[in-house]
């Protein structure tokens, strides 16, 4: 009889010991009985052990699925770094199937893409550096560099994965990849059918599928010989998982590439500060189209001002299209001074404070500092701090009233729930059946709109005044991404509604985001990532008193630990979700080991841990 430790998939439990008569390979997927459960549970064999002192149950079923050594190693890292069980880490991977035979389909691809001299330099740079950041302005043709790099790896018989934010997996991109790689490319995201997924997995293991373009989950597919990872729009926050394990696909790509000597290209027009500071980069500035962009600012605090309406009317009269952008689909509520456009900053943390209406107070989520809502603005001493609310549905309604003869459509996650709806709206917009598209961050993703001559940006101050050390990076990056959607060919105009024109105009008019990143790095040194590691622990429970006690207990315990700092704690910005009261602790440390030890010491059913928190 042999004895094995198995990790239960999707379970927070530590590995359990079972017995089996034969020999089992580590990584084999099995099914085991659990007390109080009618059906068997899926598990993975992770270790062979000596006979224990207690009685063991039998492993019931041995499946044809398995996780290879590399997968087991990466999952172990995920469980340690992102603070979850090995079973939870393994559950994000799709296992290999012993039944799929490897058929050697060696195909040759020729993209017929001619790179410009600058693109060629970027291509060579990424190849020589092995892991590199392609810091490329909108319209400078980074996709061509990706395709050339992928083509080279595939022609050697290896595989590649191209990660994109889910919403950038457009029909447009699919066509471009299929044109070059034909049936060797597969598109992978949450909305594809189960049958389609099975076909892709079979092709991937048999060798007929060489390239997968997909959302973050594509990184965890059973690749036979992965030699290139491309992460497009690497700055995008949708690469961070919002459920357990709370991994960051871009950071994991860097880890995997370095550990297994795999090529990696991260690409973005607005590179994230962490990638900019971690990896060698090539700056690609030249653009293909002769585009002339005019950027104007409007300091009105109305939803849509007269100036903006006139601009929209002018554009529509010239038979061109307009996109109107808002930071989020919901009624975005933020506090701002009506005179100077500033929010109220915490005196200790250089981040904006959040409004807690019930307590009639402004609170800082970093240090817990609170003050009553001021009657006048502390920055200019004469403006009034106002709560503003603005949302996509509201704007759509207003524009329908103003331009009843025009077609106005919404483009946000409430409106676009299926792949077909996404395709239809993008096709209608590109075929000029829609005049004005009102949307959220989905609009800023890499869609090419041919006839858009005006991009209107509303509510950007709400991002700049967010209660986060990342506020400036997020606001500027977003604005540059949206500005890139107007006037892809020929003239384009961008009108930005903001009361912080000085901040935005400096980098938008001169347009060098790299300068901004250098300055931002100076600002963050010794305080925030990438120099320090930050983590957030959220406690949630239906009983408000119980959860507050749990928070207080852990604040006390964590404050006693060496080499870590409790930066702040208190109610979450959204205090109640799904009938549960929520509190948070924010931790930081320059010592990763000390921070992880502290996080692993938290043993509470109310706690969820978010290492490298992005908020």
C-alpha cells in the first residue's frame, strides 16, 4: 500500500493523506471520498509519504488528467505568494490529458509584414533582452512587432500565448491573427462554449494549435512547449484577479518567463510603473498614420457643458462620429471643489480622502485619519466641496434629448453582456450606423474606430482624486489611451472636462509618458510600490460587531510584527456588500518575506488577503 498527500481543488484545506495500492505519479488528478459529502472530490497528488499513524481512506478514481512538474512548481509559488492553499492555486490551471497524442504538425508561417526601421529595432531589442517592455505610442504598430515575434517562435515548432484584456479580444484582432496563423491560432476567453474549449485543449496538446490569444486565464492552459508570452496593454488592471487566488497575470508572466527562460514581451502605450522600473524597455514613438490631434480642456463642472455640446454638434454636422467616455458605468460619486477642482487630501498620506456620509466625515483609507466635511475648500479657501454624480445611462439620456435624430448607443458592461452584442455594436459603429458611442473604460481598449473625430472625456477628475497612491498614474494613462481613439487617420479632437488642466496638459501636449513615470517613481520612493510591497486584508461578516472585533484583534497582532507597517485600517470604501459589513487593513513592507509571513499568519474565516493590492 502507498500513501499520498493530495490537494483538494478549489478547497482552502491543507493537503490530506490517502492510500492507494499502486504507484501514482505526482500531479495525477484523482477523486477522493470526503466525510459528509455524497460525491467524490477532485484532488491532485502532490507528495508521496510514509505510512501515517492514523487510518486512511482509499483514493477512489484515477483520472487521465495530470498536472506537469512546471505547473506544480508555479502553483506552489502562487499559493505562497498570493496566500492561498495549493488546491486553490492548482484550480486555476487546466490539466493535461494523457489521451491526447502529440502529433508533430510543423507548419511554416509567413506574415508578409514589413517592419519599419524603428519597429525592426524594437523587434531585435525584445529578442535580445529575452524579457522586455515594448513602450509604444498608440498607432506605432506594436501589434506588428508581436506578430513577427510570434511567427519566429512558431516557425521553430514552439508555442506562444498572447494575453490581452478580455475586451480587447475583438473580432478585428482575431481576423488579423487568423490571416497569418490560420487554424493554428485559438481565441480563449470566458464566453466561449464548453465544446469549443475542449477542441482548443485537444489541439493545444496534440500540437495543431500553436498560438492562443486570450484573457488572463489563457496563461494557465496545458501548453506543450511554451516559448513566448506576450502581454498586451500590460498596464491594464483587469490582469489582476478579483477572486481567490488574487494573482496578477502580468506579474506571473514575468515570474514564469524568468524562471523557465521563456521570452516575454510586455506592451503598452502607457506602461505601468512597475514594468517600467523592472524591465529593460524600448520606446517606440513614431506613428504610421499622419494624425494631428488637437486637445482642448473644459473646466465646467456640469455633466455636459455648452462647449462640449457645440463640439459634438459640429462633429456630427461634418458627418463624423463621437465617443463620450466616463470612468465607470455607475453613477460615479466623487468630492471636488467647484472652484479649483481639487479634492480634500489627507495631511499624512498624499491621497484623497473618501466621503463617509453616515458619519458626516472624510476619511483616509491609508492611515485612518478622519475630519468633518469642510464648509470651504482647504486648497483655495473659497470654493465649496461638492458631491458630483455622473453615469453612462444619464449621459446617454441627455444626448438622446439633445440630438433626437442621431443614434446614441451605450458601450459598457451593463449593456454588452455577450460576445455577439460586442461584435454587433463595433460593426454598427464602424459602418457608421451609430453616431455617438457613450462608454466606460471598455472604450479605451485597443479598438480601431475609423471615423471618430472627437473624443469627449468626462469625470476624469474622479480618477485623479481617487483614494489611491495610483490615482495620477491611472488618470493620465486612461486619458492617453482614450485620446488614442480619436482621429486614428487624419485630424482628431479630444476635449477633456477637468479642473486640473495643469496636470494633464503638461504630459498630454508634450506627450511623453516616460517623463511622467520617472517623476512618479521619485514621488513613490520609500512610500509605495514598486519600492515597497503592499497588501490589503479585508474582513467581512454579516455581524457588524463580530467583524469589527476581528479587525481590532488583527490590527493589534500585526502592529507587533517586525519589518511590516500597518499603514491604515477601518471601514472599506463600500462598507456593506451582499449584506456583509467590511473592514480593511492596509500593510506595507520593504521586506517581502516578513510581509508574506505576516499574511500567512492570518487564520480567520472572515479574512480575504490581497497581496500586491492594486487599490
